[in-house]
C-alpha cells in the first residue's frame, strides 16, 4: 500500500477526470484515481468514475500511478529575466496564442491555473526561441499530483 505524503486537493481535479472506487483492483493502493476517490469531500455527491469491469487480468487501462510531480504557477518570473522589450512582447504573444486566449493566458500568468511538467517544458522552449540564454523560472513551484 502507498503511504500518502500529499493529500489530494480536490479543487485541482478537472470535472472530466474519472475517479475509481477500485473495488476489485489489485493495484488500487497505488492508483491516483482510487486515492482521489477515497479523499473526495463529503459535499461531492456525483463524479465520473471508472467501472469495475475496466480491470482485466489485474490490469486497468485507466491506472494512474499516485506520485507527485513538480508543478508550477505564475508566469511573472519569466519576464524578470528577459531584458529585451521586443523579446518579452513576442513571448507574451506566443504564449497567448499557444494557451488559446488572453483570458487563459492571464489565468496562467496570475497563478490561477497550475502548470504541469509537460507544459512547463513547452513554455521554456517557447521562451528560448526569443531569449535563448534566459533562465526560465515560474513564480511558485510545489509538489502535487498531475490530473492532466
């Protein structure tokens, strides 16, 4: 059985992400979907879930290992390390286009949305297109589960 060091923040789980009661699953003790199911707050009355017959021969296609990763939030620190106004402007436009809209960009910039490791790398790659030597850091980093 996995020893939980970080509690699941239920607010970070997208509505489309399925939980799992893990009734017959031999790997439920190490599965993030089951951990989230067990830590669901009492006010949550319904949610998407993985059905028991998803487990076949001890394996589940929806299994997700319950391990934390380094998440980030806030994009303001990125711009502090870039001296060129043109580069900052180009990066902001590129990130806005990549993230889909100005509103979404600002939710990431202001730390309202968390940035998983894959997105962190994509952001670093975009910044390096305009500022190859810039050290890319985020406003805050922390250990959490990745529900993407």
